[in-house]
């Protein structure tokens, strides 16, 4: 009979440093994966997505305004990121997420937070123009569907879902504003 794998404190710390996931989640993922770090990362990501789906309907009455100013004050972004508690709103990781989203918005110029915000008239016009292939349009103009500028292997929506898994509560982008000198 073989002895089950028990992760060392160093292994747990390394996985936590790589994923920002809670210590006990890292320990559990390493145990389940038999010490395979890549598989443990996938398990943590899956759990984060499950938690995000479960928490997606919960109210986000607290939050933080992230901001970014670029090009010597010629371009700026404000983004309102909602969460459930002021404890998370004051968390440095949550505030960094708000800032990172502001940087992304500055670079990618989305027009809407989600597909639901796209006006029906615009949707109908684009569907006829693009011969029904509207997903590419959404990827360009909908924030949650854009590839994240710092890691194009994941979308902004997936980035937020992974933060939900780490912080343990619902997170939503409520709105954003992009200001560009000379643009109306």
C-alpha cells in the first residue's frame, strides 16, 4: 500500500505564490493532484470558475474605483469594480485588479461591459453586416470578452472569475469611462 502524497509547506507556498489562491485550497489541490503543480493549478482554476458561477447572482454593493492615466495626462480611464464586502474592496489584490482593468480599457478601447449592454439596433446592424458572425465584433467591443492585454490566453471575464476564486466573493465591472484629449 502506498502512502498518499502530503504536500510540504514549501510546495504549498510555491503554488500560493504562483496563483494567489488560499493556503488550504493550494494544499487540497496539491494533494488531489499527487504533487503535479500544473494539474493543481488547473484544479484551482476550475474551482475558481465554479465559485464564480455560484456567486454570480450575489449583490455587489461595495467596491472600488480603479484608475489609470496615460500619455502625460492625455488619456485616462475610470472603472467601477463591485464586490460584496468592504473587506474585499480594501484588499490590495482587488484594488490591483481594478487598476489592471483600467490599463486594459485604456489599451483595448471597449465600448460595453457585457453583451447585454450592446443596444439591439447595433446588434441587428452588426449581425447583418457580418453575416451572422457577431462573436468577433463582441470580442472587439465587449470588455468581458476581450483577450486580456497582459495575458492574451485568457479573457477579461476569465481574469475576473479567477479573482473571484481567490477572493471568495462576487466581483463585477459595473461601468467604466475612457477619456481621450481631442476625442469626443
